[in-house]
C-alpha cells in the first residue's frame, strides 16, 4: 500500500488546531446557550436564528432552510472553478423530555432538553465552519464546504428529506456527520464501514368490534384478546419471515383498550417500533406485517386498521469516506483515537443523505474519563464539553483530507466490519 500524501495544504491542517483552540471558550458558550434553550423538531426557530447570527457575525452568508434549519457554503465554488465540494451536517432539535442533569446551564424550557447531544453536534459544526472560514480568508481552503444545520432529526418523517429537497446535496461529492456517544470516552471516535445504525419504522394496529359483556365473549369480537395475540405472535412471526442475519426486531411501546373489568371494549390499539439492520430486508417489512396481522386476528371476529409508517433506512457508511474521517481523527486526536464500533439498532435520518451521495457518520466520544456511561435520551445525561473542540477539529480536518481525494490508500483497519 503506497504512502498517504500530506494534505493538499499542511499549513491549513496545522492552522485548524490553533484556530479551534482559540475558539473553544466561545464554542462552550455557544453550546451552553443552545443547551439551555432547547426546541423540539420543526420548532427550532430560536436555535436557527442564533446559529445564523453567529455565522453572519463571522462574515459568512448562511441561508435559512424553510422555517427552521440553515445552510452555509464556505470556500471555492465548484460551479465556477471546478473544485470538489464536501458536506458537513449537524442537527438542531431537542427531545420532549424533562432534564434532570442539575447543570447550571440546564434547560430553561420545561419538558424539553438536549438529551441526544444535538447541541454538541451543532456547536462542533459551528466551530468547524468558523475555522474553515479563517482558512478560506487566508487562501488555504482547497475545497468547497457546505455546512448543513438540519431540523427535525428526532421525528418521522425527519428533516433530512426536507433539506435534500431544498438542494443541500446539489454539487456535494461526500457528506460527513458526528453523533455523540456517551459510552465512548472523550478523545476517542467510534467508526465502522458499512451499516452503523438500523432502519426504524413505526407500527400501529387499531382493533375494533361491536364490544359486549365479558360473560358472553362468543357473541362479539374480543378486542383485548386479539390485541394480546398480536402482541405476542407478531414478533415471533417476524423472526420466521425475515432473514435472521437482518436483525429485524419488533418491540411494542404502548397498548391500550377498555376501562371496565366486565366489558369487552369496542376498540383498542397497540403500537411499537420495528428495527432492522439490513436495508434490503427492511423494504419487505411492511408487507410481511400487514399479511401477518390479517392472519393472526382472522379467528377472533375483529377488524383492524394498520398504520405502518416507514421511517428511515440504516446509515450505511461508505468505505472511502470512513477512511477519510478515520485518518482525520488519528491526526486530530492521536493514533489510537479510532475504535471499531458496533452497529446500533437506533435510527438516524442521516441515512437519507447516504442514499444520494457517499459519506460517513462516526460516533464522537463524550464520556468523561472514569465517569459514568450514560445512555442517550436520558434526562440526566451529561456530555463532556472537551468533545466540542475535538468535534470541530475533526469535521474541519475531514474536509481538508477530503480535498486530497486520496481516500483509497488511507489505512483504517479499525473501522473494518466485525
């Protein structure tokens, strides 16, 4: 394997570290402001305005993406100069969850908090944008960069599809993103070639009948019994109708029917999520479930209304893109920074970008060394703020390495599929 050439401009690579080091106190202020003022999906108005102003104050020219979200271009324009363009993406929305972290900058909006780290993602991308702007001003940015601050990652349909419809991928050759991982120690990056997340769909079944007295169940359709059969039988059917290597999994989150012990209700619902590690098998799941539901309830004299909401496919990391971001991580953090990460059953709508252009999502370590390993979507979660500067350096350095176009020879054994 031939040696990897230095970045197109090694001076730029060194400058990134210095620029972000000077920016870090400001970046922590930005992150804490965003953290204290969380907004749910499609309502990130204040967050959008705040990030927009920060970028404009730095001399950039961001533009809104509809009512929330924004995008900004930095560096050469490929349409006029023939340069390549790389995309960097972050997400803006918070979760409808009460924060219990006790931090001095905890959420000021009761019932909402940044428990998935989107405030860290956004701030890291702001830091990368500011660093890349300084490089561009100095004539040291050899590639066009598009920074996408996307709304509504936490809901379906998510904001990535809307952003794509508004042209954020037009002219983009590759796209990269970070996602906080509170189980990975800060200063490390979890990486993987191929699928790194799962497909995620939502299934809701409403069951109806005429109802009746529990002493005469033979005279009506038993809604509750039918729901029980669906709850226990559908996951088993899924395991026999799909390739076991696909990891297809149905887990119910809510079931409701009736209020009285001696009355068979007229309706009830059951709802849950279906997750799958394989994109091809994922495309079959809706048809499999609808067919199975029909056969499971057929003996019980009830009717069903099936709402199968196709969510997102798995995030499938491109091998060349992974090699770029892995090399950037080793350069920014150190030779032992990259570790092989497992494929998660969680969903991430960054997947839709990767159905259009190659790219990669990696997991940014946010666990304080020796500290607790939180799980995402917990109200008490704490992200180590040292990850902010690391994320900014990593994104900016990834863009510079992508400019070289020498991804085939970048060594990344740690990201090989397990």
